[in-house]
C-alpha cells in the first residue's frame, strides 16, 4: 500500500495564484488523532523513519526557493515528521533563501507549536501554522466530525494557529453557516482554506445540495479574495490523490 502510494502520488507542486508558494507532501509516522469522521488522509504514513526520510529528502530536492515560501504537508501534523526530515527542511530553506515556512498542525499538538517556531525562527525562518477546524460550529465540529477540539473558540484557536482549513459540502450545512465560517476565519486568521468534501473511504459522504449552494452562491464571492484558498477538488494544489 505504501509503496503504491509513493509511486503514483504527486508530492511536489507550485501554487502560482493566491499566496504563491512551493508545496511538498511529505510522509510521516501518521496522524496521532485519526478519529476525524470524514478523513482518510492519515493512510499516507509509514512507521519506518529511514524510509520516510529517504522519500522526503527526494521530494525536498525539488524545491528551488524561487518564491521564497514553502508549504509542507504530511497528512497529519508537523510533529509526525522525523527529526532528520525537520532538519532537512530547515537546511533546504536556508540554502534556497526561503524565509516563510507553512506547516499543518492538529489541535492536540498545539503545545508543540512554540518549539517548532523557535527551531526555525532561530535561523530567521518564520513558521506559519495552518490548523484544520472544518467549522467554527463547535458542536457540529466535535460531535459530528469528531475533531477533538474540546469546544475551542476562534480566539482559542487563534492563540496557536495563523491560518485555518474549513470543510464544506457536508449534510446540514447552509449558505448562512458556510458564510459565517468564512467570515469568522477572515476575522481571526491571516488566511482561510476552503476544502470541498469529496468521496473517500469514510462513512461521511459529500452533500450535493450543500456543494451546489457553495458553488453557486458563495464561490463567486470569495474566489478572488486573496486571503481565501478554495479547493473544489482535494488535489487542486497539485499534490496528493
């Protein structure tokens, strides 16, 4: 399974539109939460740190630094990456003069964020943390989606994260609820990344009515907002599958 994913999954891309940056999909030891009802991204993992580092070094070798920004994702949190990979990311950033580095992090690892900011910050690299909240409706988020964020408020989350991911196209979502999520994200965070639910191996299925509402009524409003990324398909950043 892992060898198959390694062979056919794009892991490097360049985002040319909003917030231009290079992006790498690396492989870690796996998301430690693994209870989100809608997510199967955590299947891209390996417990073999040497194999992970070999793969990650190969992907990072493609980074050329021409945009000065790098986003690293790994189907989990930055702390799921091995130490050699974290060091290689730092080495590449310094060599390529990349001064802005984006990582993803689950709420459960929020206490580890200050340390990772220091690790790169001492070399002059700013770490930007993106956190998947999916919605700011705490009841829906924790009871239905099982995010495990303990009812955290937008202000609570903003104490740790710089950017957030939202998930739209789910049963029960409306124009008002999705609009409120985007506007809350823009109020508290630098950037918002809207992901549209796609069919995967989980029991949570896309809601065509909610997707239609977003595409027809909200997408035209936010598609040109420089602070809002919108992924109508989960591979729109050019990585993953």
